[in-house]
C-alpha cells in the first residue's frame, strides 16, 4: 500500500507536468501568432513592392514612348528618319 508521501509526491509531479504543459502551449501559441503576423507583414511588403515596381515599369514605358514620339514626330527631325 502506498504511503501518504508517495501519493502527495505523485500528485505534485502530475501538477508540475500539467503546469509545464500549459506553459508550453501558451509559448507555442504566442510564437505561432507572431509568425503568422510576420508572414502577413511580409505579404503586405511584397505587395507594396510589386505595386511600386509596376508603377516604375509603366512610367518607364511611357517615357520611352514619349521619347520615341518626340524623335519621330518632330518636324525638324522627320526628314532624317523618313
């Protein structure tokens, strides 16, 4: 038959294991939440950079078009490119 000391020791160890498990769950949940938040922030940054890159691309194409339009439609230079 178990003594009172062994029963108390077993209950204490069980309580300690439960406490450690709860702390582990809290910590891993917090880490998961932070990693999801960082992932969403990286998506926002990537979308922002993609939009900026698209704007720069459109501006460069428009600039090239305007330069070619000025070169080929300018009446002074038209005789050289005809």
